[in-house]
């Protein structure tokens, strides 16, 4: 029962902002900023653990080029290399104040190619 408590893994505050710019025909540059507020650990339904997962902000940058039915896109995820984790669970088998966290990638490059068929 979580009545009256903060729900684990659900931040109270979350915000995002996206901007895009088309500097020339076929080109698109963009940036996405996402803020995730502090949240309770998985397993802390009673809200008794004295810590929360810390808040974090992520910046993703992207560039895309489209020519006819072909689009090539490159995205730098977490461009600032923020060290964070988006999932952590209390560990019932270790002393108090222990948890297991699963760190997220600090920075990654994603490259995609798209070919549209039809109209």
C-alpha cells in the first residue's frame, strides 16, 4: 500500500525541452534537454529509506540530412557524459542504507539510416 506516500521510481518533477533548426534544405540540427527529479528507490513503498535517487539532466544532440526518400541521422546521447542511474533497488540482504544501482551509459553515438517507400 502506497497511499499517502511517494511512489517509488516516479519523480515528482520531470521536464523536457527540444529545439530544432533547419540551416539549409535537407538539414536539421536539434537538441533535447531532459530533467528527471529525485525519486524513491524501488522497494521503498513505505518511504522509510533515508535517501532518494538523485536528480539528473541529460542533453542529446542530433543532426539529420534528408535527400528524397533517404534520411541519415546521427545523435549523441548524453552529450555531457552525465553519470547517473535511472533505476536502483533497495537490497534486503545487506545492512541498512544499501541499494543496487544500474548505471546508465555516460555518452553514446547512435547513427541511423532511413529509406521511405510509397508515397
